[in-house]
């Protein structure tokens, strides 16, 4: 059997699930082509130089070695041609100098210019695809993952808060969301108006400022007195410098509001006495590590001084706190470090880590407007440089130690007061909110859910755009590679034509060179590249929104057919079975195709609709239009009528490609592969199964599929068979079926992960051929068996009509043997209950019971022979009846006959017949009794044949 395969192109050979691996492999091979261009240029230039140096240079050409060019190939025709030309060039020992000019001007220079242009185009394309498109898409994927985690975390916290709110005991804090009024107020005093939030904040600010000024003055006074005493002891008692310092009150007004971060611990130089601080020499500076980069303190101070001069410093104002001067954002500082620190190498992560070290570890930056000193590389996080950031080299301070110590005490106090203001403000704002915690958390979870949903849809649209751009880029790269290979052939032909002008002595060498060049085929080399290094056909991976609240999907592409068939939580709670066996989107597409066939000019175009390779933008446009239809709404035929038949057919294949799992399931890949011969297998052996056995094995493999998968596969194959049967074309049906199988086979069965072996497998094509050619022997029997397995009836015991077992008063009054009558009734009752329950009397009686013999009834005073009416009891039905179902039998049904039996019809039994029970063959009735005045004939009389109700003898 001939090998079945699709024509290879870049667009169906270099796709991977993450897009990056296939593109990197392709670009590596194309870069190898750039190296081949360089090697060819080097070779021809070497030949030109050899022409100038005559025989010596040609016999010893310059060595060409490369690990990315021809040395990496093993069998392409270009490699063979190139190696042959190298050998033949060595044989051309005697060459003329005048040919060198032609080789240099007509061959090498134009090709080298073209090769350089091709290299730049390829580098630009690689940078655009890998560093821009794929990077943005991967960053978007990471962002969606973060949003998903945030959504799940906020949902969990909201659920926990709601549970806590439901089961929490009553407290004194009331809200607008719970109703638990008190019977009587605890405090019977007259209610007084409490201060508003703004009044409480203003009052608290006044207290904080009052305490800050008082503590500052007291600390300054005590420090001044202490310093004055020490100076008096050290210096002359005539000089008194303490008074002037003691009366200098520090100004409580600051240039900018205090920092909201906790103060840093005082250094040793600040704690030490002024005398010791002035007399002690500075210690040698230690190195500072910024993201693994060692810098001296003086270098760090110089770097931060440059940052102050170059960063866009500006004042930032915060409500209720004040205005901070000389501020900058975290993102601006990270960007500045990335550009101005060569040791980071342009790595934004290292720059961010270095900024975090300067802020959190070294304390050279302080955050404004927030509590704490954490660094965040955001546009809304603002920072200031601390004064010590510019004096890390150990320079002596021009100001004396005593004022520095006082300023430090004042700054620390004001910083603590600023932190307290922030805490008080946050607490008051939190207490002022009347919304409960669980309601706020639920709102946050809903916002996170909305953000996550929107981001997933945005990511999916970004994926579609990425696939479209990659498809166009793959087509361009294939065209470029073909042009490169054709250009190489042109260059080699020019080279061969130039060398052909040599004397007749070089004819054998030229003939060999011409043979080598003629054996080189660019198309075959391109095919060999794709056959050896391809990563797989196009297989999209849709991004789906996953909700924790419901199972229903809001899209129709990329769904799981098993979850769709189950119907989700709504179907489980409602108890209704899903009426559709096939998703409505597939039914709408197939119906739209059937309608579109009527607008095509001939049958050949109808068949080609399933063979055309439709561009992805057209398919994605129809895909988005179908996904935009709200769940539960029908797909309008007017919308589908706007698209051509190839677009509708391609959308059906795209819908099947995006199913997760595919129609044949992931496990079906190996199961189906066992049924067909592999590539390169020997001819059919004697021990191999026959065609009938192979089809039986195929039915067994298909029966493992879920029922909805079989229904979808049946709908698709039925549509294609109808198309084949209803159309006539010049092309034979077998060839068209083979093309269909090559085009659709991979959409219904594909592996979980593509490998070098799975790419070459041909059993998807053979499977689809069997489904088309042997449809009647494969799919319908399989679906029938699957229906019997999943929809087998459970026997239900039906209720029978009530039986009147009471004794007749008339029979008792005439002196009949009451004990015998009662015993007969009890026996008849036991017999009726021991029989299987059914709808009719025929099902309750034995099949062979017939009342055909005469019954002798003895009566007093004389005996009368009365023929009982012949009652025909029908035999049990041997064939299925559409109106009356057979009795349930607990046994396996015969094969191929238990296909969807009708439901049992519970009808009212006919009068005067349904209450009958099997009677004894003979019975001696009691003496005749007067006429019965009751409305219902006694059951015992009807069963035993009362002479009063017996028909007249004929």
C-alpha cells in the first residue's frame, strides 16, 4: 500500500503547543541556511583567489569548517553537490587568471549582498516572533494565572467569611445586614450625639501634635542640660555654652510630612558621645551587594547622587497626611538602575532586586504615603532618598554631633507620630465603614471573577492573533527558504557557466560538476528539511474560562463533549435528559454546508469544499461569531449563509481539532494504531486477521468511545457519505475519499503529545477511510450496541386492576356452604397473587389453559349440564407490539433485536374481563340462589360458572 501523507508545508509542520519550541527549531534550521550562504560565498571567493594564484591555490583551498552549516546535515542533495564541487575544484590544478574577475563580479558579489539582506530579514523576523509576539503572549498567560489564583483565593476567603458570619454569635456591633433586634436596650440613658469621623480625626491630630511638641521640648532641654554639664567639666568654668543651646526650641514644622515607615535603629556614631565621635577615626567601608553585584559605599553614594540629578523628582500629596517633596516612583527607579548600572546587563529582574536591597536592607530609600518600607516596582509606589544615602563613604559631618543627635530624636519622634496618625486614620476609616466583612469580601471576589473572565477572553483573542501572525510568518519563511535555495542554485549555475569556459582539458571535471549540480533539487531539500525536523501539524490549544460555581461552558469551541452530554449541574438538578445527541453548533454547521452546496456551480466544487486549505483568519472570524452566540440560543442560518462552503467545512474541522479530548479520546490513539499496519511493515502474513475480523476489532475499539462521541462521528461521516453519493465528478471516489481522510483524519484522532514517530503514523487516515467505505458495517452496529449498554431497560412491576374478593350476600342467605365458599375464595386469591403481574388476563393465565370441556354443575333439586362459554385466551405474543409491551423477563435480550422498545402503555382493562382469575376445571356449585340485587356480579360466580349467568345452550 502506498504511503498516505499530506503535502508538507511550514504551516502544518512546525506547530507546538507552546508555539516556541517549533519556531525555535525552525529558526535554528534557517540560521543554518544563513551559515550555508556564507560558506558558499567563502567557497566561490576562494575559487576566485585560487584563479589568481593559479594551480597552487586551487590544489590547496582554504579549509571550511562550521558546526551550523553543511557539517550539520547528513544526506541532502545540496550537501552532496557542494562536497562534489569541492573535490572537483581540487582537480582543476591549472586555471587561468582571467576567470577570477568573472567569478568575483558576476557571481560572488551579487550573491553576498543578497545573502546579507536575507540574514538581516531573518534576524528581524526571529526577534519579532520570539521576543515580541511569543513573549507578550507568555507574559499574558502568567498574568492570567495570577488573576486565576487571586480569584480562587478571594473566593475562598469570601466563602469562609460568609460561613463565619452565618455561625458567629450575636455581638454588640450591629449592621444593616443582620436582623437580631434586642428586646430592651442595655443602657437606658438619654442617647447623646457622638463625634463624626472628621471631628475625631481632627481631635486626634491635635493631641498627637501637642504630645510631639511637648516631648520634643523636654528631650531637647534634658539633652542641652546634660551637654552643658559635660562641657563645664571639660572646659574652663568661665565659658558657659549650655544656656544658649538649652533655649533653642526646635521647630515643629517640617518641610514634608513624616515618613509612615518605622524609624531605623540609631547607628553607633549617633549613640556615642560627641567627644568620642569626634576623636574616633571612621572604620574601613565594607562592600555593598546589589543583586549579587559588589559595590563600595562611595560608589553607591555616587550612583544615588546621579539618580537624584537624573530622576524626575516631584512633590506628591496624600490626603489627610500632607505633601512629600522630591519623590519618585518605584518603576522609574528600577528603569534608571537598569540603564545606568552596567553590571545588571539590561536584566530588569536584577535591577528590581537591587532597588529592593537599597530600600529594605540598607534603608537608603524610604516609602512615603504607606506603612512599612517595602519596595514595589509600581507607578503608584513613591519613595524618597534618605540623607545618609549620599554619605556612605564615611566623610566627616560638618555639623556637630549634638545638633545631629537632637535632629535624630526629633525626626524619630515625628516619624512615630506620623505612623500613629496613619494607624489611627486607617482604624477610623475601617470603623466608619458600615459594610460587613463578608459582603466586602464577596464583592472583591466578584470583581476578581470578572477580571479573570475578561483576562481569559482577552488572552484567547491574543492567542488567535498570535496563531494568525505565526501562520503568515511560516508562509513567509517557507517562501524565503525556497528563494534562498533557488538563489543558491542560480549562483552554482553561474559558477558552473563561468568555469565551463576553461579549455578542453577541464571537460571531465566540468562534466562531473554539472552532474552534481543537476542532482541538486531545492524542492527535495525543502521536503527533506520538513520531513526530518518537523514538530507536528496544526493543533490549537484553546483557552477556556474555568468557573468554580458552574460547569456550563460559555463557548462552543474547545469543549469536552462528555461534560456537554451530561448537561452540567442544571441537568442534574432538573432531572431532564438532554434531547440533543450532537452539539447544536455542529448540526448548524453541517446544515449550513448542505444549504451552501446548492449555491455552488457543480459537484466538483462541492467536493473541493472539504479539501481546500482555508486561511486561519477566515476560520477564526467564523469561530468568534459562533462563540458570541449566548448559550441556549440557536445558531441562525442567516449568519452561516454569509460564509462560503470551504470556510464552513474548515470551521467543522477546526471545531473537531479544538475538542478536548478528541473524538477518539487520547487513549484511542494507541488502540486504533494496533489495528493497522505501520509504515514499512511487511506484506500480509498468513496469521493476520481477515477483513471481517478487522472490522469486528474496529467495532470493539469504537465501542470504547463515549456515546456522544459516536453520535458526533456518525453525523460527520454521514454528511460526507451523502456528499459523495449525491455528487458526480471526474475524479474517482476512492481518490477523493483518500483526500478526505488525509484532511480530516487528524481532526478525529490525534496523540496527546506529538513525537517523531506519531507524526509519521498513518492510521488516522486509514481509520477514516474505513469509516467512509465500511460505514454500514462499522458505525451503526457500534452505536446500536452502545445504546443497549447505556439504555438497557430495568423491569418495573406494574400494578394490576383491583379484584373484588367479597362474598355475595345472596349466596350466604340461601344456605350455601360458607366454609367451602370462603376456602375457594382464599385459594383463588393465593393463585392470583402467585401469578406474574401483567396488563391483561392473557399474561396472567397459563398459555395452555382453555375452557373447552363441558362443566357438570350439580344443583339441588336437580342437576343441570351447562356448557361453559368458550373463552379464548391468546397465546403470549412472540413479536414486538407497538402498543402493548411484553412482560419483563430477567434475561439477556437476543442480539440486534432490542433496539429502543416502546414504553409500556398503562390502559384501563376492559370491563368484566380483567377481574377474572384462573378457575378450577370443575366445581359443584351450591343450590341456586335468588337473583342478586347488587350491582357487581360476585367474582366467585363469574369464575365458577354460575347457572344464572351461563349463556343459553345452542
